[in-house]
């Protein structure tokens, strides 16, 4: 059985995109609170993953892993690279979680 590294799992070249994220808040959150939470969440993602350019590809790889193995895959089912990506995304998402506002959606988009 071949072992994949995180480089094998992450999109490469033109598949690497910048990202935008959408946060959904409780009804009582103001627009300013939402914007502040978006900044904090984006900063946490960028810092936890090491660079903003890694957020979209790590998230895309994470989504592929979840689509293949489910939301809580057995570590034994994942390759070393898949496990690394899975844990990296979960750590980044946890670092960005705010008690009142959370990430509901993250959409990749290319720069213009």
C-alpha cells in the first residue's frame, strides 16, 4: 500500500485558489460583530495553516477526505497525508471558532 504525503493530497498549481469565507451568526449579532468575527476567523485559519494561500487547498482536500471517509474517519483508514490534512483543518477550524459566530461555509475563488 502506497503512502500519500500531504503534498499528494493538496491541489497543486492552478488548483490553488484564494478564498473567501462566509460566516453565519445568531440573529442578535450586528454586522460589525460579524465582520470582526470574519477577520478573527480568517486570521486564525491563515496562522494555523501557516499561510493564507494554504487555506483553500487544505479545505478542498479536507472536503474530499470527508466525502470519502465521513465526518469522523478512523485514523487507520487514512493515509499519512490524509490524516495530516484532516487534523490540520480541524485544528484551524477550532482555532477560528468563536462562541457566538461560526463558519458555515467557505468558498474558494480565484483572484482577478
